[in-house]
């Protein structure tokens, strides 16, 4: 796993939840992330993990579909 994938995921969540101009997104993201409580961190972590697992499962299905038995 790339180290910045989770941060990118959080940036996407931030843009969805707090839309704004691009100029303010970096500062706003830093402020937004600093106010997340432990439950929010856990929820985002679980969401991210579920998305990663889904992507890996889809890749596995694609590989199996390519195998002709």
C-alpha cells in the first residue's frame, strides 16, 4: 500500500463534505483533519479498508474471468 493513499482518500472525503475553492482547500483540509475525533478516524479507516478490499476482490475476479477452463 502506498503511504499517501489514505491521505488522498481523506482529501476526497474533505472535498465532498466541505466543497470550496481550490485556494482554500489545503488550509481547510489541514483544519478539517485536525478536528476529526477518534470515532471519525476509525470510520474513515474502516471505509478506506473496505474500499481497498473491494478493489482487490474485483481484481481477483477479473483474473479468474480471464482464465478459461
